């Protein structure tokens, strides 16, 4: 079994994290409870193939522990492992077909293992929620078991979904990603600051040099612009979709109404995400309406996320609206924004997110919502600051300010759904990021009393001290004080 303290040290100090690890395309509603388990199921299938036992499998069992069990149904964890085992991929699956795929598996009691082999599958017994048990390393634990025709155990593997769609397997050897030599190795913010000063370049250029270890410049640019394209499409869909979110809370979508209200003087409806953002840019909005647009952007993304739509982890699904909202603010309401500026924004934000992951956590099940909304707000603040002409020190100051004012934020989702308070929190995180940027741009970082590393360390200590009820268990806070009955999924 994992030794939690040893593995945490290994995960935090040996990772070489790319921007494309922080920003991952997938399906809502949760990076740790949906995308992580989905990827874990895929890893398990690959292991069965590698060990040449795949053809012998007649039954597969998925066991969910800790937070994955307690809020798994609200987060779609059961659906995620079923889709992963069925051979579907979160990047390419047509999200409109998810209900149909799951319905067929449950109704026919058959799963197409890895998309290669149909075996019997009984949802009630082959997906097990261990509500009173946890695995040692992390609250988001899974065990997959594969059995042969005689019901003999063939394979058993332990996985942990550690936040942001990252998955750790027990006894897993470090991959090639963690053995590369980066030109500018960075574990802490002080090291990032030192590189920017030594090379006299901004954060985004330091990050770009490291990214070139894995990809060409053309691949980096194309990949980041594709990330922005997925974010744009998500915002656009959310802004033009009304109705009620799934899950039983009867939460009404609000981005649609807000979007139409703010666009009321437009003669025609935009047909694409780019046309929509261009129309917004040409509105010449008052300050109050700009704040409303930021909220609209964030609401649109996280309403899509709650509806099992396609989103980008930034750095998680629950906090997926903050980065797109602040980046859309930059595109629509700031001067002379081009593709190079968008790329700089995502490079800077991605590096700041990786520093938080290395020094603390981006898992709400480990650290509460400070680890999700707080981190995303800090990422957005630092990125926006650089793109508006701030120094590297000012960018890190902005990230520190944003996180400082999210410290201790709990995760207490009502009904285990990524809806209340999660959706609105993305609007708050985006507004705080913009505020932090404005403060940092008018400040002298040399006078700052709190460093980014200090706030990351404080966040981690706060996470360790936080009562488990407030770590994505739905056993405290709003989850127990709001008398709403959620039907069994």
C-alpha cells in the first residue's frame, strides 16, 4: 500500500509539469471525480493489455472510496469509470451521446471493454461505493479488479485521482515526463523569479523554453490556441443554452438570460464564438456591464461543466470558468490583444498552476475549494498582470493576492453536485483575479509582506488543518444546512 507522506513528497518534488498537464480537454463536471476516474479506468485497461490478460477477462469491478464514494454519484464518478471501461475517451466522445451510452450499458448489462470485447456488467454490483472507507494516500481512491471466466481474480490495481485530472497508480514507476531535464527547473515561485531576473525575460518566456523540451514552438502555439478555442466554444454554448441543469437540484441556467440582456441592442445573434466575442468587444461597455460580462463568461462555462459538457481543466473542472472568464475579459476589454497575448496568458497561468500543485494541492478533496477556485484565481491574476505589462514580480504578487483572499475556502457541494456553490464561485474567483491584477499593477512588489511561496505553504497547512467535512464530502457547510432533496441518480 502507499505510504502517504512518502508519496506526497515524491509527487510534489519529482514532477515535471507541462502547461498541457494543467490545461486538459475533457468532460464535466469534475476533474478529480470525473476525468481522473475516467483516466484511471483507461490506465487499468492498458495494464490488462500490457500484461496480456485482456482476453481472459469476463468481469470488471470498480470500487470507489472516500470522497469518490461520498459525492461520486453527484459528480458522475460511476458514469466516468463506465465510460472509461467502455473504451470512450473524454477528449473525443460526443458529449450528446453520454446518456445513451450509459443507458445502454445499464439496460443491457453489457460493457464493451476497451471498445474491443463485450462482457457482462451489472451496475448495481460492479460499481461499488465504499461510503465509510478510504484508501491511505488520498481521499479520491479507486480499486479496479478484473476476473476470469471462473470468477478468479486476475488483476487488482489501486489508483488515486489527485486533482486536476491527474492520476497516480500504486507502485507506478516515474514516466518519461518526470525524467526529462528542463533548462529552467522550477519547484517554487522563488525559483521562477530567479530565472526571470537572471535571463531578463518574463514568466511566459521561461515557461516557453521549458515547454520546448517536449514540443516544437509550432506545436505549443497550436496546442494553446486550441485550448482557447475549446474554452471559447464552451462559453458560447453556455451563453446560448437555457433550461435546467441535470442532477435534481433544479438549478436554472443564468448565463443565457444575462448574455441576452447585455446584448439587447444587437441587431443579430452571433453565429460563432468569435463573432460573439467580437460583438461584445464592440459594445463599449460601462464598468458595471464589464463586471456582468465577466460573471456571464464564468457562469456559462460552469453551467456547461455541470451539464457534462466539454470543458478545459483550469486547473480543475470545478474551477474551469475562472481562466476563460478572465482571458475573455482580456480579449474583449483590453487593448491590442492578439494570439501572442493569448499564448502568453496561458503559458503564465499554466506555470503558476503547476507551482501550486507542486507546493500544495489542486484537489478539493485534499484542500477544500481554496485548492480549486483559489488556485484558478491566482493563475488568472498572474497571467493577466503579465499580459497588461506587469513585471514577473508583479505577476507573482497578483497571484499571491488572489490566493490570500481564498485561504480556507471550503468545498461543501449540495447533493455532491458541482452546482451550488460551485458555479457562482467561479464568478467570484474571476472578479478577484482582476482586482488582484489591478492592485499588483499599482504596487511595488519589493514592499510586499507575503510572498507567493509563503501563501502556497499557508494554503497547504490550511488544507491539513481543515476538517474533512469541508473537503468535497457533502457532510458539512451548505451541503447539510440547505434542505434540498436530491433524487438518487
